[in-house]
């Protein structure tokens, strides 16, 4: 019985000591870039937003717009930042003279936007930006179709 207790206590002590040792963890990431890793996933932040709007005028013209946006921010270094927004929108018009009647112009679009911000000092800021827009009040063409 003493041998069993002695063996069991030695095993428990040795396992607890081995648990304190930091063994290297293997990296099985198939997307790892050999050499210097520019696209470090720890520098990336992803968030999402959703929205819905609708409106009508006194003349009976109405519209609706729903939006889902995926925001991606990547910090190359403390001075250089890339922001990408992918906007998935669905929109159309309606007639609200007597009751709500939706027109046959329902559309869905993907509207990309991005910006690259560079701040070499506190007093100097350079930003390159690409944006598109949508005007629900335009009866002819939306801004991103121009």
C-alpha cells in the first residue's frame, strides 16, 4: 500500500511540475506567410452594423433602404491604418397615396468603401478615401450608378 501511495504522490507532483513548463505550441495555420509576416491577424479588427430607413413625402412618394456593413480595420503600424467597409444594401420605392404599395424596383447592391490613413506626426495627417453613396430621393439614378 505504501508503494502505491508513494508512486501516486510522485506522479501527481511530477505532473504538476510538468504543467508549469511552457512547451512550444505548434502553429498549424495554413495561411501563414513565410518570412516577415505583414498581415498579422492580431492587428485586424472586424465589426458589423445594420440599419433600416424608410420615408415618404406628402406627394405620396416613398422609399425604403436596409443596410448591413462589415467594417474591417487593419493597423500596419501605429502610423498607418487601413479601413474597409463592405455595405450590402437593399432598396426600393413605394407609393403611399392611399395605402402602401411597393413598386417593382427592389434592388440589392454591394458598395465598397476604403480609406488609408497615414499620420507621421501629431500635426500632419494624410488620408486617401474612396466612397460611394446612395440618394433615396433621386428618381433617376442613384449616386453609385453615375
